[in-house]
C-alpha cells in the first residue's frame, strides 16, 4: 500500500510530502525523503520487549511490570528528573509535564543542550520570525549562520531556500543570494554566493560590526573584524540592506559558541536594525523533529519552555540551576526518566556517570547510548510510523504526524498515561 503526504519525523523540517510504501506492517520504500529519512523509515531495528538490567546482562519483562517498576522508582525518589521529550508527540509531552507536577519533579527537554540559549535571548528581545512558507515564497536573501543544512537538515535548501522556487521568487537558484557564516568550510558554504569565514568565538564581534554598518557607522569598522575583512562586511551588509525580504537561519554554531545567548540577542538586534531598511526575519534551525513542540507544550502548561522545577509545588525556571546538565553534574537527582532522547550520547561524561549510578528508566523504541546507562528500558511505537500525534515544525507550525500501520507496540502516550495513573493513585490527587 502506498501512502502519500507522509510526515518525516526526523529533523525540524518535518517534511510532509513523503510517499511511503507499507507491506506486512513494514515500510518497504520511501520516496522524496533524504538519506536521514530513509534510514528512519527503513532501518528501524527496535527492542522486542521491555528489558531490565540484571547483573551484567538484561532480562525481558512484561509491559505491566515495567510500568509498575517505573512508577515505583519515580515515587521512591526525592528529586526525580524527567528528561528528553523532543522525539515524541505533543500529547505525550503533555502527560509528561502533568506527571512532573504530580511528582514534584524537574522536567527538562533537549533544548537544554541545543537552542536553550536562543530561547533565553528571545525572552529578552523577542523573535522577529516567520514561517518557512513565507521564506520560500518571498525571501531573496538567505543567511545561514553557524548552520550546515546540507548535513543536518538535508531538504531545507531544496524545500524552502536555495533551490525552492516561490510565488515571488520564480527562479530561486538565480534570484536568491545565499550567505553562509561559519568558522570552517562546509557543504553548505560550498553552494553559497558569499562565505564569511569567522575566527572561532568571533561571531559576536561580526554581528556588532554588521549592526554598526547597517546603522551607517562604516567609518568605525577596522580593517579586519574576527578574521573578516572590512570590504566583505560592507558587501554582506549591502546585500542584506538591499534585499526585498531576508531570512537569517542560525544553528548551534552560533548558539553554543562563546557568547552563547548574547550572540543570539545580538543577531536578533541585527535583524531589528535591518528592518529599518527592509523586511528581515530570523529563525533557529531546530534539530529534533519535535523539540519546538516540547517548548510549546511546556510553555502552555507551566509558563516556561524547558528546565521546569516543580519541587516547590509551583513551576520554577532558572537555566543554569534547573537545567538537567547542572542537576546531574551536582549529583542532585536520585532517579531519572528519559523519554525519546539520548543523553548518554550528548551529555558531559560526569552527567552520564551519574545517570549510571541512579535508577534510570528509558522509554525509547531503540537501543542507544543511554541504554548502557539505564536500569530499565521500555520500547514504544515510533511517532510517524506506528503512532501519531502533533508535532511543531522549526518555524512553529503544528503538523499532525500520521500512523502508517497498526503495530504491536504501545505509544509513548499510552505508557506515560499508565505511569501517570499509578503515580496518581499513590499521591491521591
Ligand atoms: S530534511 Fe529532515 S524532515 Fe525532511 S526528509 Fe530529511 S530528515 Fe526528514
């Protein structure tokens, strides 16, 4: 059976034009997807049942036992941490937040190690963003800053920017100017009209120089700023000022480089300066397919986008204190529930070591680096393959992901709902 308009649940582009062929509850072909999508749909090797660590090995157990043990671990803990959430649908994320509130736990999502600083900057100075549809149809200048879309978001350029013809941009490849700013050459810089090679840690200085030029203070710019010549800075500023519609996309190369959230604040303020001349927007290149959704869901329910601590009985947010990496580094939490993410692969070593010391339950379809730290793992259906739910694209547009067949695995929503019910029974509220 061929299914059209399938949403790819891999990266923040959430491409919704895949054609997937399903036979005997298995995906056998994928059209329109990039290599990452093909791997997601076709190379799906899952755990068969929940597993519990016993000595140096693992023992299979039933879903009922795994759910009961998870509820007991969370109820026994004084300072539980519920981490992950960006690889599952909004409905499951919502149960997670209610579970955290019931437990008085900390709930955090993967923004904590990716675009958390971008969110902090947006909280300070706002977000002049737009949808990807607007970019495709209107933008004649694109800036990728500290991002390599060809590698991390392979269809971003073909669906929305460099190669995507739009309503007002009929021949995109000829009409659109693409600027890439990065500390090294990348596949994306190779197809750019202008590559600005910045010295490591020099982004803040470059942004400040561009702001000065846009404000008409060209005489203040020295011959070189962070490895970039004055002439190139003037050229880049002129391309931006003369754009009909410009769009900046920034990645972790800007968010996580020295200056962190101050870089993003400066980039947003550059965008504001450019809006004195023309229309310009700025957007983060969100990585996990529903990391944007985790920020949305957390914010609807608690008022805060990540790192929410319910220990006081109310939602409290203080990045640097209530963020997972800090809590784990301090050895503060005594149990962890990891949902739809892989902190074992992304967290600093000290955090991974602490996860291995405490009871850690992972809810995830696949074996990954976190499995090796976990006490218990519960496999679930994969959203977009045999489970469905709401996801938010990197531009904040909600998209309903589809279930391609009825599989045998429960969804994250089902498992979390049962854990919630058991915790609620004990907590009595
Ligand atoms: S660009 Fe991202 S969402 Fe689109 S097909 Fe590739 S992995 Fe999937």
